[in-house]
C-alpha cells in the first residue's frame, strides 16, 4: 500500500464522525505492532516519533524502519515527525522521506512562532510534505523535556496563526497534557468548537493517553481530525514485558521483542476502535 501524506487521511472539515490515530513508536517492534493493528482493523494510521525521544532511537536509524513499515502496511499509512523543535531534525526527517513534520513553536511568542513555522512550511511544502504546528500550549512533556502547564488556545490567535502560516494541521490546547494524568482533565470542548467554527485547518489533539472514550468522541464530534497516542503504547508494552518476566523467569530476548509488538498492537487497536466512525 502506498505511503501517504497525513492530510490524505483526515476527514473532510464538515465530517466529524472519525479521526485518524497518530501513534508514537520508538523501535521496530512498536512500528510493526502498530501496522499489524491497522491491517487487522483495516484502518489507516500515522506512525510518528517525537524529537524528544531521539536519544533512545536516532532518527537516521529508526526513520527508515518507520518508512519501511508504512510501505509494507496493507492499509494507507503516513510517517510523521512529532514535536520537531530544530530545523536540523526537521530537515533530516524530510530528507528521509517523512510525509509530514510538526514544528512545535509553542514556547515562542506568537509572532515568532508564526515566523519560524512559516519557514518550516516553505521548506516542507517545497518537498511535498505537510506541516503540523501548535498554538497555545499542550501541558506535560513529550519526551525528555521539562513538563509545562496548559495554555488554552485562543480563537483569535488560532485564526491568525492558521492564516499567516498556511499549516496543514493545527494542534490546539484544550486542557490535555502529554503523559499520564494525575487528575482527570476537564476538556474545553466549548473552545474546540469555537476554533473549529472559525478555521478550516484540520485540528489535532495531543496528550491522548488517559482520556475517556467520551472525551475522544466529544473531541471528534467537535472537529478533531488527528489524535496522538504515545504513553499508552509505551505503558502497555512495558506491562507485557513485566507479564513475561513473572510468567517465565527464563524468558529469552525474543519473548520480550514479541511482548512489545503485542503491547503496541493491542493499544493501537483499542484506540482505533474508539476513533473510528460508528458502524
Ligand atoms: P500521550 O503521551 O499523552 O499519549 O501524548 C501523545 C502526544 O500528544 C504526542 O505528541
């Protein structure tokens, strides 16, 4: 099946019945588990890795594995750089053939975020790739960064940002945070709806781990087109490894590889079933 651009997988603006899952992976086993889930459920997906995790899986090593996994997947799959923070990493992802990149300029003042994002849009579009950016600030930390507080996206800023940058997807902050929640978040669905009504750019939800099925469905019904899931796949894979350890004290290396494939596959399927259009 072809490697596709994430924008080809998004529902049309007015179609609020499903969202595409974007699943973070950190090794071959996770990428393989994710595409097995996609094939079993016949559901397209986005494979992604965040810049903050590259210490564990260098992009020049894992990127080609992700692209190979997407190309051998029997349903459409996109390969995306999540939370790109430096031009160096973004350029590397584009040169490897990633079909989209995120530039996360949420730590910069608005005008600087716009200027830097525009630079990335020019670079990526010239190579046929799509760009996601962030406005407002999702909480927590994706990767080995310092945790930050949520800064809910303003409608006016989102509108200005979308118009002036020409991004293909926009991550909005509506109360979610990366990582596991210590307190269940109360999502600002009212704000999401206002942003959705104000701009046509496909909207992205970060910090999917730990949200309830109702949260996801509510976000999709109010305009979210892409949902990021990272921590839940890492946690489920680690759980499967612990289960192997306690059931089989003489477990071999490949028992653990297999546990990671199964752990990711199971978690990706669980989320895909929620993000899918109700039959
Ligand atoms: P979680 O780790 O909370 O699932 O967040 C994933 C994410 O938003 C990646 O950018």
